[in-house]
């Protein structure tokens, strides 16, 4: 039987975790006791809530939910949402506006893995960045409503004249039936889903229902805290990971992994994104499936 390899762990520690003898706990982080290399100066960004039928889609501007990498331009440098720098080629940002921008680096639908590898290189490769666009959808700190800020963005981006700097198209839908048709069209073409932003909303940061996400399936993030050994065809590999949600709930995540990931599973302490259908009465996700590891930013 081939041994299972666990990244960033001593082999004996990995064996103890796999066998269930050891259940690692994760220390709470604070500004005074932050891990080395963690940048606590994250930019103020707006984060989405889930769409529900109580929302009136006619009040929102709708765009495609991109499968990209969130990027913040502070007027002079490009950053991940954590605040850590994105090492883009100098030519990529040379003509960007001197004011802040919020958006996503994007390579097109179903290209997240290639994009993620490209934007996280310490030494950027021009050949990769020539296939990347910066799709902007917010003017951080801007005045007026969201609709007015989008108009200001369109003017600013047009003046910059950079082909790879683009404003993400925003459209109106008349009602819930129109929103459903829009979602069906985007997902049939390979898109992830839709984003809805209140057209009359002033700029704000943090999680708010002025910004909503709508997908055929929900997704969320959790931290890997333990492993389960595989059985049958997965003997000698990881069978499942035990994850913990931000609310402290733990559950087993055993589907959605490739054989390669089962041989080298996500590290203890890493954050993974999972997809699920709905939640149980106790708040645990139903039919949860691994989607990807959230790369360290």
C-alpha cells in the first residue's frame, strides 16, 4: 500500500491525524498574534449575500458571476483581497487610472486553474498575462449610486484606453422570470451564475445584501482540520477531509476530489471552497462537494 503524502506535515503527525489519534486544532489569530507573512491591511471590499426570492431583481443591476481572482487597484498597485501584492507585469497596469478600482482578473470561463497559477507567480510571465483581462465592477469610495459609479467607471476606463481593462457589463431584468432566464442562459454558456447589485446603493464595504450572488448551487468556505483514510479503491489515499465552518461547525467532505488530490490532499489549516444544495435543520450543508482550495493570497 502506498503511503499518503500530506503537504506541510511531518510524516508521523500526518499518520496520527489520518488514524484519528490526533485531531488538530487551529489557533485563533489576532493582530497581536498574526501568523508570519499574513497581511492584515486588507482593502475595504463589498462582499455578497445569497439571493433569495424575497429580493426584487428589478431593483438591481445584473452581471455574470466571474470565475476569476478578486483584485483591488489602489491607484498605484494591484492587490489580492487579502492586501498582498499581485505581481503583474509593469506594462499591465502602467496606464491604469490613478483612482481605486475593484474587480476580477479573468481568463474566460472554466479557466480558473490556469488563471490562479498565472497571477500567483512571483515572477509574472508575459505570455500568460496577455490572456488576462481586469474586469472592474466597482469604484471604491465613489460618490452617488451604483448605477452612477458604473457610468463613472465607463468614462474612466474609456479614457485609459487599455484593451485589457474593461468594465463588466451590467444589465437590468424586469422580474424574477427574467432573472431565471438570464441565469439559465449564462450557465448554459459555461458561466458560474449571476451577481446582483442594488442600482441605487451608495458605496459600502463588508457583507451586505446590496450585493447578491445567484448560482444553480450554493458555495461556501471552510478550514481543513483533519483527514479520514480512504477505503476500497481509495485505500492508501485520503478518503475525506473534516472541515470547520466560520461558525465552528464540523462536517465531512468526501466528494469532488480527483485521485491526484486524494494522494496529496489540502493541507491542514488550508481553506477550501465547497458546493452544496441546502442546509439541514442543524445548519450543516446537504450534498456538500469539494470545489477547490482557496489559494493563499
